[in-house]
């Protein structure tokens, strides 16, 4: 059995930055809260909770004057303002790539553009992003009817940073064909793009593909979606406990990749178990 781990598997810059900033804050501060999960990985969130982090869904549940961590996916501008009103000490771990998209949405909405967001409406990143637009904002996906848009308006399009690159490009192409005045920012993160591209290459060369990531993680789900379209024997697991596969053929090749919020120790555990069962 041959096992290959993708070079890009595991933490991206934004996730590592958020975790490092949170752990540093927990070392020096007490009464530390976060608005939602810092990243989309239950294993990481539980580790942070054990170190003292309290996760809440509503800012009103955070006592005045305490410390608040802004998650890597970001929050709305209104949320930031409410934190300031409550005199909270803000530690903003919003991924710089996501914060850049906030700036685009705010600027172009103030300039009279309607904002189109390519992404998942229920995703925290998209919810936060919508809150930085001061004009009409529409979340769209591959099933959206582009013809329903008012061609007398001018639009600015941005993308959820973890979008499937190919689908994102297809949607942008449709928009360009149907809208007269359109400003396009392809804001899919380069790290996401590199991870997806490496997966496409690796999935073509293996007999089975294992994707490790939290089921709530958008980028991990995108990886599984891409892998399944290339390698039929693709498996999406959260941790070693879900690795109940029997690779009996000693000549088979197995590929491993992981989402951007998957810690290296989970990847190593899966690899070690596969090696032990050779």
C-alpha cells in the first residue's frame, strides 16, 4: 500500500493565525468569549474551550467590559459596533482575505453598486460579509437565475473565499454574459485554489481518497465534492474514529488531504492507522 498526503493538507494561514491569536489571548486574559466558533473544527474548538474560551451565539450574552474574539470567518459591521458599545476588548482574528472582501463590499455599496455574493447564504462568512454592504445585497449560487437581475443597475460581485473554484468561474461567466455594468472581484482564496488544484491532481493518481475535515467546514465539503467527481472511492471523515475502511489490496494507493481548519495531529493519526494496517 502506498500513501500520499497532499502538501496543502491542513491549516491555512488564516486559520492558524486565528488559533494562535486566541491561544495567546487565553494565556493573558480571563473571561474570554467568542461570537460563534473561531474556526469550523469541533476538535479545535473543544481544545480552546478547555483553555478557558466561552462560545456564545449572541453578543448580548457577553458581559460588558470582557474580552471578545472575532472568529476567522468574520462578523457584521453592526456586530463590531455593538461590541464597542458594550466596551468589549476586541481581538479580531478575521482572516485578512475575508476582511479584504468586507472592504470591497463596503466601498462599492457606498458607490451605488448592488452587491452579489457567490456563496452559501447560511455560511458565517457570507452572513458577516452581507453586514458590510450598505446597499442591496444578493447571495447567489449555480442555481440562481441570472436573468432575474435588473440590468439597469450596476453590480459588484465577490465570492465566498472557500468556494469551489470551477463553479465560481462558471457563475462569474454567466454574470458577465447577462449584466451590462459589472465589476468582478474573484475573491476565492489562493490557498483554497491551491488546495483544490492539488487535490484534482492527486485524486487522478490514487485508488482511494480520504478527506479529513469537520462536516460543518465549507472548504472541507468542497474538497470532498471535487474528489468524488474524480475518484469514486472518496471518503469524508472527521477523525480517526470514522476511518473504518478495509484497504485489503496491498498494491493500492491512497491519497489524503484535509480542510483548512484540520489540525496536523488528526492527519497524522489517520496516516499512522493506515500504515499500521498495511
